[in-house]
C-alpha cells in the first residue's frame, strides 16, 4: 500500500501569486524525492486562491521525509505556508486490489 496526502491550501487575499510561485519550485523538486510516486499541484480556476496538492509516497516514512528536504523548507515552510489562510491535509492508504 502507498501513503497518500491530499492537501488543500487557501491563500490569504493577495497572496495567491506567492503560493503559485512556491509550488512552481516545490512540485518538480518533490517529484525527485526518494519514495515519491506522484506529486501534482493544481489551482481552482473558479477560486484562484485555492490550491490542491495530491501526493503519493511509497510509505508514510517517505512522506515524513518530504518535510526534511531543503526545497520543502524553502518553498513550503518559507514562502507558501506563511501566505495561507487555510492549510488542510487528509491522509489515506491505497487499496492494492
């Protein structure tokens, strides 16, 4: 089974550009992490302050390691997360039928 994180980020008014810029750097770097299977960020066209990130890792340990990478510290912790009004994360495990 793989470990899944489905995140919803809502930028503070006037900060969507900061979140988009951070995700522009964070997304490709996250895809290179050991244990990452899939990482895709997207923006809601009807609500441009709303971003969603769909992440799949080989296991929970790989997901937790994601927060230790320098690109996460710089772009998520350093730029995107301070610009958020809402940060919601939901976690799942895949069903390998």
